[in-house]
């Protein structure tokens, strides 16, 4: 499966288009869970990321690593905020 994010100018703002490809063989339950998950990400996390944009520059760390839903054990400690 592949996911593509596309940003498209839309009036005064920007539209985010999220597309899944090659998901035909993914079971119904998994597709439903992905749909719920992406809806949650779009409502909760994307606004937090957008809040970290200032003067057209993104500042990483909208969600500190220790507070993220998922855990990453391969990021060296010096890069964790």
C-alpha cells in the first residue's frame, strides 16, 4: 500500500488531499480502522503541526516524542525534545 499527500491551493488557503493506493486487498476492518485513524490524525494532530509554522517555516516538535501515540526506540536521545 502507498499513501500520497498532495497540497493544492484553494482560495486563500491550501487543501490537503490524502490518497491510499493499492489498498484493494486490505480487509474491510483494516480499511475502516485506517479511515478512523486518519480522521483522528486530521482533526487532532494536523492542527498542532500547523500551529508550529511561523513566517512560512516549520519548527519540528509539534508533538514531543515522549507524548506521541506511537513510540520510536531508534531515535537517539539527543534528538528527542
